[in-house]
C-alpha cells in the first residue's frame, strides 16, 4: 500500500514590533477580568505593543479582542492565574510570553487558548526561566499559537524545581526556531508536551527538537493529532549521567521526523504504542541501531496491521511479575521504507498479546458466585474458577472466602463483593483490569483471624456503594487495601477498621471519594491510613459534612503520611473516646481545603504531628488556631525538613532540635518543621555558602591561601583580592601581629610560629608576651598578638591554622 504525503513546512506570520516600553501590572480593579479594560491595569491604560505586562495577583484575565504587549509574564496560585484567549481574541507580543517567572516559591501560571490566537515574537516559556519555581501550563483547546523563536517547557528553574506542561487538544502550535522539553537545572525539573489532537509544528530555523537535555526529565505524549519536526531530534544529549530521562510515548497519532538526524543517549526512549512514526528518507539502518541499543521499543499497539508487507521487524516479549501473578506481553515493532509512505521510513507496532475477554452476557438472574480457582489460572474471567461455573455478571454477588489469589485483568462487573478468609484472600486488579461493584464491597469481612486484601496495580476499581475494610468481627480479622497505581473511586462511604482491623495504604495512583465520608476507626476496631505517594481526594464541595473522620470510635485511628497528597474539606480527629486520633506528617502534603474555622475539629485525643510533611489550611487567618493547637500540645513536631519550604514565615516555635514554622500566604496557612541539626555548620557551611569545589586544602580562587585559611581569617575563597584579615603594627619595642579568628568554631586551631633567623634561628610557638581578643563581630573576633622586640633586630612570624 502506498501513501502520498506533501512536505510539511512551518508557516508563521512575522510582524515587526517597536514601541517605547511602559511597565504595566495587572491589578484587576476593573472588575470584569478583561485585558482591554484600562481600569484593570496599574497605569489605568490598556497595554500597547511596547509595554512590559505582568500578572502576579492570581487573577484570571480574558482576551476577547486584539491585545498587545512587549512581553507578558505571570505567576500565581494553581488554577487562579489564568490568561484565556477566546474566539475573537488575539494577543501579539514583541517579546516573550513567560508563564511562571520571578517566583519566590512554588507558584503556577496558565495560558488557555479557547479559539483565539497568540503571536509570540520571541520565546514561549512555560516554567522555563531561570527564576521559575513550580508549574506553568498551556492548554490549546482550539485556535493557534505562533512562536517566532523557541518554545521552552520546564527547561530551567530554581529552589523547588519546575514542572512545565503544554497540552494540545485541537488547533495548531507552530514554532519557527526550536523546542526544548524538560531538562532543567535540577533533577526534579520536568517538562511535558501532550498532544491529544491538533498539531505541533517545529520549523526549520532551529538546530534541534531537544527532550530532556539537562538535569531533569522531558516527556512527549502523543495520544492523537500530529507532531512535525523539521529539525534534528536530540534526547538526553547532555554529556552527563544525571537521573533525568527523555521519553516519547507514541500512544496514538503521528510523529513526522523530517530532519534526518536522531540522536538518543543515556536514559532516552521512543515507545511506540498505537501511534506511527514517519522518518524522512531511508532510515532502516538508523531504526535498526535504535532498536538494538534499546532506545526504540514497542508497547501495546493496534491489533490490526498498518501494512501487509514490511522491511524489518523485531519481537519483544515482556513478563510483568506482580509478585502474586505474572503475565507475558508480546509486541512486534515494524519498519517499512516507501511502501507505507513514499519517501519515508514508517515505524509502527502491533500487539500480539491475546486481548482480554469482554463482559459476559447476563442471564438476567441474580446469583451468588464463589471463587475456588477450579480452572487453575486465578483469573476472574475464567468460568471454571467459579461455583457455579460461570463468570459473575452485574446482578450477581461475588464471594472470595476460600482463600487464594483472584486476578482481575479484564473488565468485571458485580452487584456486591465479599472478600475474606481465616488465612488470606487476595483480590488484585492489575493493568488492563477494571472492577465495578454497583452496591457494597466488603474486604476482610469473613473468617475469624485471617486477612482479606484488595491490591490495585494499575487497574481501576469503582464501588458505587460502601467500601469497607474490617467492617465486622474482632481485632484479629483484617481488611486491607494496597493502591500502588491505578484508581479507586467510591460513591458511598469508606470504612477503614470498623469493628475489626482495617488498613488502607496508598503508594501511588488516585483514591477518589466525592460524595460521602471516609472513616478511619469509626467504631471499636482500629484503622490505619498510610499515604506514601499518590493522592487521596475527598469531597471538597459544600454538600458533604466532615468527609475525613479519624478515631471517632473507641478504636485507634491513625493517619501516616510519608509522601503524596491528602485533600479534604474537613478533618475530624477524635470524639472523646479512649482510642487514638492522630495524623503523622512524615512527608507529603495534607491539604485542608475549606476555609471555615470549624473545618478542623479536634477532640482532646486529637493530635497532628509534623516532621517532614506539610499541613496546609485554606485561608490566611488560621495562625491563631495553629498557635492554640501548639499551646495545647495537639500540634507537635520533631526532626523536619532539611531544606526550608519558604524563606519567610509569620510564626515559629522551637523544641531545641527542630523548628515549627507557620506562614499565611497564597490563600493558605502553611505549617512545616525544619530540622536544625541538618544545617551545615563551621567549615561545611562556609563551603556550601561559596559553593567550593576543591575542599578545605584546595584553593578555589588561586590566591595562594587555602580554602581553610580563608575560612579561618574571614577571607573570600572566590575572590583572589580578598585574603582575609591580617595586619601588623609596632609601638616602640612592641610589635603586634593582628588577625581574624573564628569566635565559635573550636575545631580550628591557630598557631603563631616565630624566629629571629630563618637559617640558623630556633623556632618558637606562640611566643607573644600578651594576646588580646577584640569584640565579636558576626562569626569572627580580632586577635592582637604582642611581641617584645627588645634586643631583636628583626622577627619572622607565620600564622598556621589547622582543623581538628
């Protein structure tokens, strides 16, 4: 099959723009959010083409007609600082659009294209400035963006790092020069380009389309639409072994590589799913080399072939071992020159793994099906694994009460679910699997002293009713959830340890409960919620009262966070019962998203303990409440972070080894702890301050004085003209040698070596007749060493310093 295609080139409008510059700051006082309302700007005039415009208020701005600026830059809160260009809107800049610039801490800024146009005469920077911290996002839903220089997505940053993201759902984004996705200055920096539809076109003026070139990571996700690259492609080409990666995921759509050079190094990959790559010319040898070196691999792919003939193919079999079950996936990567697309080497994948079975047909009768693994393969979709011997359907109740492991690797539906056993019953929903329970699901609600466990490894679980772990029984009966990846959605309540023992552990993925309460130890049993990654999203609207309740029964309720996110409207801790009611923040972020003062409800047994995590409470008026909790001993802290979350704060408390900080800013009151023992001290702090590379005995500024010497006498180890504080003076028969000395670092010792004859004279240590210490000034004091020169025609003195 032959397919003809025209050459794809980049066409952009070039406009010469000049004007005198005026600094325009958005204030939003006009009340309508419109760019073209002069009352919204600091100068009460609409910006002209030469004006430098900025928005750091966190307000939303709309452009619905022609608008101009020299450049536009923004910073603000997540989802609040949004510039939207609508159908009739056109923004033309003579310089950059910079989303997230001059950030003092983690902030966000968004650009939404909703049918309008943006013409950027220099760079489009999306969390790509050296002064960026946090996120910047572009959503091209329709319309066009023309960039006459380069696009930079998460390519720089400072402090907490950056996360730049550009998503194209429809429309066209064209760049005349080059694109840089990810890399950045820090290992944590990320840049992502997502194409769901529309097209992204890179022109011929640039040197390369660069992904992950730098310390951080860059990712291009193509799910649909088209990306056209007229330049070379460079992935993770940064001459380093940093942790950053460079990835292209061809999940769908097309990548047209018109530049002949593709350079992939280090941790870079092109993963071909259901998308197609077209590479100009005969690139069969180059494709073969990429496959051989592990840079180009298939993952999934359609089950139908793109062509009936091809020039090369490679088969890839992957075994995914979950520890309790394994599955083999077989994919083939194909390459063809000219036959699929004339003048191009076309690369695509095919999935040879048998497709999972669909939902079984219902017989219209409600039955109870018990899992017994009679078929031997552990799969939910195998009829022989059930009694009666048919797969449960949407009106049936499924029971797993005979122990063993049950795997959901395809689509499954039941009315109700019961899991538990005297030993262990493990129910796992893996990648490709989905389980929908239209009523209640009970995990660990059978047997006397066993474990019922639900594991989600990449699959999706939806429970429309109540989801419980250890609902009934005694403490020896246990129900557990382990969410490693994938999603859990609950329509009813979630009970973690009701009368028996319950545990929910979230290592990744998303647990979403939008409608009702999530209870940890709401009765006599104990319950534990562990969040190590991923997120627990509880309802934040106005129609659910107290969505997160911990320790409201007689049992112990404990929340342990070591990473990830918990977001809830209310938090209830305790109910004047004997059991514990604790939130321990060892890591991650707890977001109390409602601003009402009663959204944190704590009884006498309630406690929030802060170590490496962050507690955020909506509203900047919560400092008195935090202060009261600290005074009552209901908010405690220990250890803490080793880097400061913010350089400013409104209140702090110390316990000797760590400090608890509270800051009211950005619409939240934020609380965190800092470990004072982690602060570098002495020479280590000096080395960190000046970013020294050669160690204590080295000499970074090559002035002849070691770095330790500079530290000892208050020098600057990066400035050869500053060698510290030393001096001499004489008064009659007294000679004074003066030098700076560290006031509080006893690890550094000072010795004065003197002699009257450098050839034949004897050497004396600290031979002064008196020593006087001056007042302390900062970290140093001045030492005056007085020598008696009576009868001495000359004296030679050398200062030696040593670190113990």
